[in-house]
C-alpha cells in the first residue's frame, strides 16, 4: 500500500493472480477467471525481469494456470492441481 510508483502495478498483478488461486481453492470459478483476466493488464508492461523478480516466468505460469482453469470449467475446480499455482521467483530461483 505504501508503494506509489509504477512498480505498484506489478505488485497488483501478482496479488490478483494470488487471489485467483484463492478463488480456485474456494470453488469460485467466476472469481478466479475474473482475477486472472485482470492480472494481464497489470503484469504486461513489465520487462522479463524486474526488481529481481522473474516476471516473464510468472506470466507464463499464470497463463498456464488460467488455461487449465478455462479447460476444466467450474465443474473441474475440485480437481485443479495446486502445483499449478504460480510462484513468484527471484532471478536465482529457477
């Protein structure tokens, strides 16, 4: 909340992906879908690596999770593998 600069949007995008994962865990398909869609706007402008975060890998992982969500539909939420939830990784973590 204290961040006022453009990096705030990166944090916002990461948070929205986290909220999408929370919605998946709670069985809220539409909420998860909406949060993934919103996250694109906030994550798109940033370079592949920003402030030591592997943003491009996070975008790829989030897109894969979103695609799995869309493929499985609301009926498949209980089968969603938590291992697909994206993780924020630093430059030396992958």
